[in-house]
């Protein structure tokens, strides 16, 4: 699953996000979703979330 649809992303899920600073390199950061920040139902670059450690980025991969 990719992280482009808000219905696929729920608090408590483990995801890989790309941080704003890492968008050029595409480096992924793994964490657990605390808050969903994107208001729309989908976003072409991924749903923006805040992880439990406070980092904010767009979801690229959802781990089951």
C-alpha cells in the first residue's frame, strides 16, 4: 500500500515517511503515526502525518 489515500492511514500504524529535508534524496524514516495532518482524502505526494517522536513527513510506505 502506498500512503496516498487518507483512508489507508490510521494512527498507530507503522509507516515510512519522507521528511521535508529528505525530499531530494528520498531517504525514508520509519515511525508510528500519531496524527494525520492532511485534510483532503488523497494527496499525490502522500498523506502528511506526525509520528509519535514528533517528526512530520509524507507517507510513502505502509507496513502491515
